[in-house]
């Protein structure tokens, strides 16, 4: 009798074990399939396609660029290399990346120095990407296009939080942000059509276009949407005293300075302007400016903040912006030419 009970219990455990294994196997297969779907959507994301084209262009030739722009999307929306090359006789390239944190910029810069010997690096310093210790989606975007696997491994080891290292090993988690960003408009349209709710006139960019231009620059003639003047403006309620700069990003900003010193490369900081209406929503912007300016002054880095300059000189208006932050091409042309003149006035040689 006891043997029979033991045998019965053993069979139950075996059956439970088999069911658990089957369940885990099905879940693993589902996660792998989901990861493949998310990864494919990431490749279809137009911004990622711009990144691929940018890096493919950059890798075509070594040791040809004497001026390189780095930073976030504010960099590749502001600095048109063709304008700088025409005015200064340089051969320049824009390596700005969307939402790029300073830590990623540091590793990208190391990759740049593996292929090029620029005389000058112009870094667009946007405080909005310096308030977070880590963002897996922007790191994934860089890793998809950067060739150097050793730098990627070092980045993972030194910058990734432990939880993000685990997440990065699973494609379904790694690419989910890209997937939902890519699919959000599609899902939004489907839901609106299902319930008969249509987008208000002017809610989307109904006119204009955007495309990868040349040498890393992204050309765009969109204008701000009506909602970005108030309701959906991302800067509403921002207090510069509460900007909360990340110690990780400040650390890597200093490492960028040290790296340029080691390479004998001139480094210049620039903060591209955001739309004037966006600036009107920010209290105590001087606290944001001073955080960057103090580092620049301490290290002897020239720093030009176009939010301050624009308030003084009224160079660009809301009409010169693609949304509430980055410039469209009309604004980029104005800022590029003003910046070139400013560098000449200050006696800062680029070449």
C-alpha cells in the first residue's frame, strides 16, 4: 500500500515536471518569436535607417574628416556639414544620434577616433539627455550600427546597470521600445477608426518632408504642430533647478573632455536652441546653463548656448523649428551661419 502511494506521488511529480518543462519551452519560444518581431520593427524604424546610412557613410573612408559633430538629434538637425565645408573649407561629418546620452557619445567618440583624426570636435550638449543614468533603447540604436564589438562589451560592463544587462540579453525586452515607437501611429489610427474618432486638423505633419541629407545631416522642413505651442509642449512646467543632471552623464562628459585632450583634438560645446515658446515655459533656465558652463570654464572649453544667444539676438522664431525642440532646415541654416561667424569673431580656428 505504501509503495503504491509512493508510486502515485512520484508519477504526479513527473507529470508536473513535464508540464512545467512544456510550459517553459512554449514561453521561451514565444519570447524568441516576439523578440524577432520587435527586432524586425526596429529595422523598419526610419530613424534607425538614418543611423544605418550615417554610419555606413562614415565607415566608407578613414582619416578624411577634420571636423566632426557629435551629440543627440539636436546635433544632426542643427549642423549641416555642407554649410561648414563651404564656409570654412573643412571636410566635416555629423555623427549625432537620437536621444544619445553622454555615455554613449563617449563610446561613439572612441569609435570615431579609431577611424578618423579630426582636428575639431563640436559637441551639441543638450541637457535633456543628461538627466538619466541609462536608457536601453538609445544604447541599442548605437549598438546596431557601431562596428566595434570590444567597445560594446566595455560599455555593457561599465555602464549597464545589472538589470539592464539581463534585459539586453533578451530581444523581446531589448527592442520593445523601438517596436512600440514604430507601431504607435499605426495602432493609434486603428483605434481611432474603430471608434470613429478622427485626428483634429493639423495634429500631424500634413505637409513637408524629412530625409537623410548628406554627411550625417537630416534635412526636414516640418513646422511645429499647434499642440506644441501649449498642450503637448514637453517643457511645460520645467524648472531648471529641478533638471536633475545624472552623475553618470556628467562623469562621461568629463571623460569626453579628457579623451579629446589625450588625442590633441580641439573640443567645442554648443547647446542648440529649442523653440522660443518652449523656452517661455522653463523657469530658472540659468541653472541648466550654469551646470554646463561651469564644467566648460573649468576645463577651458569654449561653450556657446544658443538658447541664451537667441533670447538676446532673436535669430530664430517658432517657425524655424520642426517641433518644440529641434530646428527644421530653415533654422539650421540660420544657426550654422551665425555660429561660423561667431567662431571667426572669437578667433577660434576650426582647421
